[in-house]
C-alpha cells in the first residue's frame, strides 16, 4: 500500500540514512553498477534503493525514462538468476532549498526499488567484461562475496544434507583458528597446510553450523571461532 503522504514517507526513509538495507542513488547511469547493489541486497538481508535521492538526502528526482529502463535491466538482464524486485514510483515536492519559479517547484519522481532476500543465492551480477560476481551488503557497502560465502550458498541449495565431522582436517582447522582472533582465508590455508578448496569447504560448514563466523576487517573477509 502506498502511503497517503508520499513525501513524509520518503523523508522518513531518508532520515534513516544509508545502511545495510538501504542505499541512495542520485542517478542511474550504468545498469551494470546498479546490478551490484541488487545482487548485494538479494544475497544478504534484502533492502531498498531510493533512486533520485542524493547522498545528502536531497530529493533530486529521476530525470529520464532511460534511467527507469536501466533499473529494470539491472534486475532482469544483469543479474543471474533474475532478481526479484518491486518498483514503486512517487511524485513529490523537493526538499531543501528550491530555486524560484515553475521549474524550481516542479514535482520530483522518486523510485523505490525493493529487493527481497533471495531463496536462490547466490544472485550474481554481470560485469562489463561478462564475468559474474556475487556481492553481499556490509553496513552501507557492496562487497564481493568470498569463496566461503559461495560455498555456503552452494550447500544451502544442495538437496542432500551436509554433515560436519571432527576428522583430522577439521581438527587442524580448529587449532589454527584458536591461535589467532582473525585470520584471512590465505592465512588459514598456510596455518593448516590444507589445500585451499578443502579449507573453503570446511570453513563454509563451520560457519553454517555456528562454529565459526565471517567478519570484514581491513577490507578483507576474516574468520574466527564463535
């Protein structure tokens, strides 16, 4: 349901600022870049894009039909699989200083693109070079997902259950994580002496079973025991 007072509703959203489930887009110039935000929301907790809103919260408005077209392209052409997304369009008076005259008082078109969390993760975003990357949302940033995230999602989609056994490899991994608070994937590989693909699978299972957690530190995903 669209609120009766659209402007008050939008200003309420804007007052929250940008966060893990909300992002502002002043203008849409590149469907590929927008697809990264769609991927990040779909792979994390869902969220919404306020399009036509500046970083400072000013309602600048969507300026052309081309921008609306690129929004649809981002979800349906540049995401694999296609992301679910709902577009709600609002026509509201601007906030902040307004230039005098008819053009200054013209209504602004604001689009709220709502992206739910996907049941079929990962949702990949296509780059200009055709490569596919999955993104996740951390605070107000879109970050390329780690190989461990991808392994977690693959196991979630597996029709068979996945067991975690305390074998020799698992014990080596646990011992490595006990030695330091935060380890990068490369550091875990070196500490355990295991092959990188094996470490990725084991870390994914430990995270799924609540034995370990992933955190972002110094622009790098790191792992620690819970």
